[in-house]
């Protein structure tokens, strides 16, 4: 494992207990993934990475876990979270390419995030159209979320 970051080494140890489907690769994000993250986000209607690329890139640089899912050379999904490592891991973004949905890749990303920080609970704010996915993945409704944007 020479040349791997500590985060990638930790991810590799988790992946030994959670095998990936053939042809699927999961790794810690790298700055070179950002254009693909922007494209997938834009196709989903999430404007932040394209409209505020410097801030979005910095958010990825400061996030943990920050993982990307590839099939061959194509980014097909990602998750970006924030954690204190002990109590809470907040899932800020989770997206799987529509062509690869219903193949359990979203659940895989969530399971790996939880395995990376097993003492934490996973928290997130879900849109109405994605709440059924999260409920099927074991999440429960804990009330309304609120947001105040800077801009």
C-alpha cells in the first residue's frame, strides 16, 4: 500500500469486508475527479459545483468521507460527507448516475461511509424524491430540516 494516503488505506481495509461488484471501483476522491463530479451534479440539476467551482472544490478538499465510484473510466457516483468521527457523519451529497440507479450503488456508498466511521450515526437532509430511497436504506424521518444559504 505504498503511496496511498491514510484515508485510502482505511478505505481499502473497509472494502475487504464489503466486496464490490465486478468492474466497479470505489476510492477516495481526487481533484482530478472534480470535472466529472461537476458534470454529474449539473445533469442532476445541482448548480453549486458549476456555478461556484472554487467553493465547491474547497468543500470536497475539506470533506470526510469523500468517495467516488467508477465503472471502467466513468464516474457513476459519489458521496461527500462531514464527520466528527465519534458521534455524527453528515451526508452532504450522494449522487448516482441515473443509468446506474437501482443497482444498490447508493446503498453501497452509504454502507462504506458508515463502515469508515462505525461509531457515528448517519444524518442527512433528503429531498422528497429521494426520501423513499433513504427510508429503504434504513433511515427514519426525524423531522424537518432547515437551511439558510449564504448567497
